[in-house]
C-alpha cells in the first residue's frame, strides 16, 4: 500500500464521516499542536482538531460507536446522487451548492484505497507473469528461472537480472506494484481532465476546474462499481456483468453535466476511452519498470 495515499484517505475519511468534535477545548485556549489561541473546533493556523480526549474509556467507546452509526448526512446525500444522478451532483457542486455533499477529492481518495483493499482480498497463491527479452514466462511463487544470458545489450542484461529477482520473490514484486499503483492512480485525474479540456477547448464557460470535478465524481463511481463487482464475483461470476453499468453511467453523467447531444456525448466518450486506454498502457509499462527497480534495491 502507498502510505501517502492511505494517510490522505484516512484523513479524508474523517472528513467524510466525521462531525464537529463533541468535546472541544474552549475558545481562546491554546492549540495543543502550535499554541495558537483557538477560535473554533479546529485551529485556524495548523488545522488540528481542538478535541479533548481526556475522557473515560467508556465515553470514548460510546462516542466511537455513535460515530459509526450516526454517519454524516452528507454521505447519504452524496452516494445516491453519485450513483443515480451524477450530473445533478456535479452541476450542483460547480454551481456552488457544496456544503451538502462530500468534497470530491476526499471521496476520490477514499475510493482509491477502497479499490486496493478489495483487490487485496481477491489475491491468493497465484502465479506471476514475467515479461523478459526471452518472452513471457509464468512463475509459481518460490520457484526460480533459468534465463538465456547470451543477451548482448546492457538493457537486456538488466531486464534478465531483475526478472530473476522477480522469480525468486514474486510477493515482493506484487507488493511494490500495489504500492505504486495507488500513487499512479492519482494521475488518472489530470489525464482525464486534460482529455476533457481538449474536447471542450472552444467552450469559454467551461474551465479545467469543471473537468477535474467531473473526473473526480466519475472515477469515484467507477471505483465503487469495480469494488462492488470484485466483492460480488466471490459469490458468482455473473455479477461481473455489473461493470456494464460503467459506460451507461458515464453517458448520462457527461451528457447532463455538459449539456451535450446524444451524438456529442458518444463521440467524446469514444475519445475519452481511446485516450484512457493509451494512458493505461503507458502507465502499466511504467508500473512494471518501477516494480523492477524496486526489486533491485
């Protein structure tokens, strides 16, 4: 797991699920972190919560349980709209009606971690596929490979040596891929926004900020759908068909947000799909190379 993404997502989850701290220090009391006189529930200088945790274990446990049950109402207003009325959710945020919904970037970070957590549940004792200059090889965990060391170029020798390291410890390689995949997943936001910006460059009333918010909402739904699909396929492979909802959701989301015609929406969806596939290919290649570099450390 990427520790930076996990930390950001946990902090975001607190903002998604949490309310104002129930036991805050009085106004004017020094912030425990930076000693600034407090003016509210959070320090206006460092941002730390002013909550006082010097309470009995029973009270802390009761408040934790209450926090799990009494989830912030923004969650219940955001998720149904995200799934069923995505264009209304995005347009509301862009038009300034934001206090009633979860901040899009917080939601996106939490979903990124959720996808990898659910993906981790799918893993078992599997084989690892290694791509080398000699071809594609499938490696059972704990096995070793014998490669043709007659390669002449330095790059081929580098590939072979790192492929051997992967063959000896495929678990470490998979962990490195998972960690860096979370970091690279954040790049899907600017990639999507740039593609959308190129498709709407002539519309002066649409800004890059609009494309980023649309991308955060869209990718958050796709991540939730993927997570639900991975969990559901544990019961039956037929539940994998729910992924067919992804293009339908994108169609209604894009058409409603940007006020497009049916043809205009389908055309832009096609460009977005092609651009996303190209980015996925290069991202996957970069991920494998980074994984090889991690194995050499």
